[in-house]
C-alpha cells in the first residue's frame, strides 16, 4: 500500500509538472504559427465555396484540433492583436491566391464585410 501511494504521488507531481511546462511552452512563435494555421485552414474552407465568416469559423475549429497549444493559452490570445490577426489573414489570403485565384479576388471585400 505504501508503494502504491508513492506511485500515485509521483505520478501526480509528474503530471502537474508536465502540464505547467506545456502551458509555458507556447511561445509567441508557436502562437503566430497557430494563427497562420487558422488562416490556412480558413483559406481551404473559403476555396471550398464557404462564406468568409463560415470559413474562418471552420478554419479555427480545424486548427484548434490540430494544435498542441493548450486551450487555456488559446483562450488568452487576443486575435484582434496584430501579432495574431495579420498571420491569420496572410494565411487565408495566401492559400486562396494559390488554390482559388478567381475567388481570392473577392476575399478582401468579403473580409471587409465581416469586419462591419
């Protein structure tokens, strides 16, 4: 019983340390990459004929499912901050220009309408 309690205690401490490490391990570069990934996924959705807002929502959900950044860190990110907003927009536009150039011509006006 004593050995079992020690193993439980060691496991609990190890989990606590690994969880706190993973939260602090999300650097600014990781967050920027995540924002760009949201944009790329949104671009894929946009090229699949989704409206810009729906594409952004679905792209966000897909990117969140693919990242290893903890939800607690993501929820603290301010996506209106230029550090995150610009890579997101860049990823979406870049993907659209490369994969659906005709539709990409409308993307700026669609994004502008979303902002209203």
